[in-house]
């Protein structure tokens, strides 16, 4: 079960009640507790232990939701005294770092993130990062928080360098896309777009390579078959793509397989591929001229740990927007207008309704359409 609540500054805490197996006593303690119990009793014990240990996370989040940071710290300290350093405690502590960041207390956020990162390092000596989802969540979160706190305090270059080192350490783990996302947030805008892997795809047309699209603007829309925000944002993407595609915009919608479907938590690749095609046909088939690469590496290259992730690339192959999360038309349209350039402006003038009769002043009409942006154009008008 998942719920979400706001914590200010656009920050969202997500409360996840997990079925992680760690109970804070190690594998030996778990076996001793289970003994030779029948399978159904073992399942019951595992479930009970998971719920109890998840309380530290939900209790910490509840305290943070109420703005009580002191209580949140007390909850974590009591849990550590009772159970030691556990993945659940680390995840709970990571929420404090995230809440400090959301409150713009950057020094406190960085300090908390560094402390949890140190504790994670101890845990990683005996448990790989992906051995427990709570450990992966905690580690990915504090890496993200520390980098964003550093950048917010004017240390962007240092934050990127630190993220690069962390990415090198965890490049083959589940948190790699999250680290890459944060590198891209700080460093991708204004740089060349990473290549896309296009050997596998959904649909009838093979996606083009990014490097083959020089001279044409590109809109990337990373989506997932399970993603409700992707489906909700599809009308925005479709509307703008229909408007700009005739003037050269290329729309590419990368996706990947996750190992499950709505019907099967352990789906085979063929089964999930078929399901992904069904979802695409149901929710995304009206995207004009879209191609759909199917690649895990594309999500890693672009750090698309959040879906949707929206990327706008200009005619020279330079990234002009990198945005994890959905966007409104009002947010995305100005970016596309800039990368489309004068061609879309001329077409807009042709299609725009006139505000007066046949003898309307075209220069005033241009100003009406583009506001302050038209000032430089008006300076070039012929004298009357």
C-alpha cells in the first residue's frame, strides 16, 4: 500500500509498507525464530516481522508530516537502540534528510545525508545494496539529498563530481538510474544528448538514432506501463506533438521491461512485452509519428528513475530541458517554442485568428501573438 503527502517546496514523501525480509537480527536469528515451523507459519512470521520493522519508517514519516523533526529523530534513535543499524532504520533516517532538504535547511540536510551514507557503508560490507529494498532506497535517497543540498549552497561542480564517484561505485545496481538522474539534473542541460539504444522497439518503425536527427528538434517521453502519471500527461504530449510534428519535431517514447504486469508479479519478458504493447495501444496510440525504443540502458543513460521523464533536444543535438516528472502544457510549450525556432512562429502567425478586418496591421498582430518577444521583430519593420 502506498500513500503520499506533501512536505512543502514541491517535495513529496512516499510511505511504502514493504515486505522486506530483514528483521534486524540477521539470517541466523530469523532461522532460529522460524525453527522447523510449517511453511504457512513461516510465511506468517515473515509477514509479522516485516510489518513490525516497517513501523519505524511509517512512524518517522508521520512525525515529519506533522513537522516534528525532534520526534522523528527520537523514533530512529529508539529503533537503533533496540535493533541496531537495519535497512529499515536507514530508510527512516533518509526521510529526515529529504524533509530537511524540502524545508531548505541545506546544512542540516547535508549533515543528515552524510551520517546515513556512513551507516549505509557499514551495512554494505555484509549486504549488497540490492539485497534489501530498504537499503537501496536509503542509499539512493541520501546520495540524492547530499548532491542537491551541495548544489543549493553553490557547490554544483563538487556535487556533480561526487555523484560521478557514487555512480562509478553503484553503476551495476538498481540505484544507478537515480544517481544518473541527479547528475543530469545538475549537468545535462546545455550538453549533448546521450545516445539511445534502438535495437529493440515496440511498434512498426525502428526508432532513429539521436545522432541522425541533427537539424530537427526532439522530444523524449520516458514512460512505463504501470505509470499513472505518464497516462495522465499523455494528452499534453499528444497535443503539442500534433502541433509541432508537421514543422519538424521528432517524438520518441522510450520504455523498458520491469519484470511484472498488472496481472502477474513475476511475468516473463514475452508476457510483459505483450502487456506493454497493449498499454501503449490503449493509452498512447494517438502520439503522432512516435517511435518506442525498448531498452534498460536508455533509462540508465538518461537517469529516468522517475516516470515520466521529459527531455527536449534542440536542432544541434543539445539538451535544452531535462525534467523528471509530468509537465503541464504551459510548462512545456515555451521550451518547445524556443527549440522549434522561427518556423513555428511563422506558422503560428498564419494560423492565428485576426483581431481586425482584412487591413489589420501585421506588426501589431505579431506583438499580440508573442508579446515582449516581438520587440526585436518590431524594430525591423519597414518605416511607413
